[in-house]
C-alpha cells in the first residue's frame, strides 16, 4: 500500500527531478551549439545566394538538415550508451523536441505542397515554443529568454522584407540557441568539476 507524500516530500522529489534533468539535459548543450552554428551558416549561405539571385542557396538547408541530423543521431546514440538511466524529465524533453520537429516538418511539407511555402517568421516563432518550455522546465533563464526572443524576433520578421528576415533569423539563432547553449555548456563543465 502506497502512502501519500507530504507537501515537503513532494517538493523535494520535484526539485530532485529538476536537478537530475538539469544535469542530464545540460549534457545536451551540444545540440543547441551544433544547430545554432549550422542554422546560422545555412541562413548566411542562403542570404548570400539570394542576394545574387542564385537559387542554389536553398541547398544549404538540405545539407545542414542532413548533416546536422546525422551528427545529432550519432551524438545521441553515444550519450544514450553513457547515460545509466533516463529520468521522466529526459523523456519529456525528448518528446517536446520530437513534437516540435514533427510540427516543423509537417508545416514545411504542407507549405511546399500548397505553393505558399513557410515564412521565416513562422519558423522563428515555432522554434520559440520548445526553447521556452525547455528553459522553464529546467529553470534555466537564458534558454527561457531565448524562447521569448524567438517569439519577438519572429513576430517582427512578419513585417520585414526577406533580407531583414534573414538577419533576424541569424540573431534569433545566435541569442536563442548559441549563447544559451554556451552557458549550458559552462554549467555542464561546472557540474563535472563539482
């Protein structure tokens, strides 16, 4: 027969789960750093080619998507072998990001099939959701702020031309992924030495 936890025991359990998730998820700073760099490179290449009326810039997205996907898969497989156990928070984070990717791909395919495409602003705004939720769940303010920044810059980009949208996208990735990813990496390194 199970006994009910006291409020203080419940709070301690929740804090323990969050602490485990911070340790576990901070090891995943790799993903924010990897995707931040790759997506900035892809947008920069796309921007350069678009400025010269060359459609080949769109290939940067395919190269980055495939290369980043392979790198993420290899890294994830290696980390999965190293990690002795997975917490409920680990699984929650995994499903949040899997849901984001499924939504992003569905919207991209739908936009392409309808001939309307998917705007840069829509991608930025959508990216804010899992970033913000992850930051809030981990109580990691730089990541939560990054999610808010995605929403703000995405909204602003709806009112801008394509060149300005590209620059806002790059700024969103820099301040929403790279900087929080670097700070998460520093936290990870601090946990290793502690």
